[in-house]
C-alpha cells in the first residue's frame, strides 16, 4: 500500500512541476510602457514614439491611430503647425489659428505617449484613451498646475474627414486629467 501511495505522490508531483514551471521559450514580445518615475528628470518627457498597450494594439484601428497620433505629437514637438493641421479636423484647426497654437506649444515637449484603449463610436468616429508626458517652461504650464513636467490622461475624439482619420476637437478632450510628474 505504501508503494502505491508513494507512486501516486510522485506522479502528482511530476504533473504539478510540468504545469507550474516556467516555460522554456520566452513569452511573445510585449509592449514596454514608459513610466515617468523611471525616467530621470533630465530625460523627460521620454520617448517621442507612440506606443500602445496590448488592449490597444489588438484593435483593428490601432495602426492608423498610432500613425495619426505620431504625426500629431511630432508636429507639436517640431513646432510645425502645417504638419499638425494635417492630423486634425478642419474645425479643430480653425479653432486654434497658427499664432495661438505656436504660443500654446512654444516651450512644450511631449513624450512617453501611450495609447491605452480605442473605442469605435458612431460610423466614422472613435475615441482614444491615452496618456503622455509634457515638459514646458513653468510660465507656459496650465494655470491650475504651474509645473515643468505634467503627465496627461486624455480622451481624444477621432473623426473621418475626407476619407482620413483625424483628431477632432469637442468636449471629449476638454477636461483632461493631469498631475505633476
């Protein structure tokens, strides 16, 4: 009887070992999300490359959204209004003429840009939940948070205009959450 108990215990241990041991092959590549706490202050705002979480990268609209937001943020970082206009709707561009836009972003640098979620809305519309880090001269920071480094959490509205996805204005992105880095 003791031999049977020992044999069953050994078989159970082998099954448990196989089930719970680390896989021999490394897991598939995953997106490494930036963290402002791991970025030294001198290196902030972090990478200028737009990345996505696994939830976002699995969405059929991810590649288009990532490319659009890359243009949007590259334009801000380069202070290139015409490039920015190519990424936004006509209405949004009209609401922010070049002189106002340049003043708004004069010392701003954006990075650590992460798309967390993409949700389709009515036909030709979508919403994108993202975060990014913005560094700026304190005098150019929002009055409610006059600091040199801000982590923003926003929802951007996207709209198809003339057959192309563009960042829209409107109430979706008007009250973003933000905190000091």
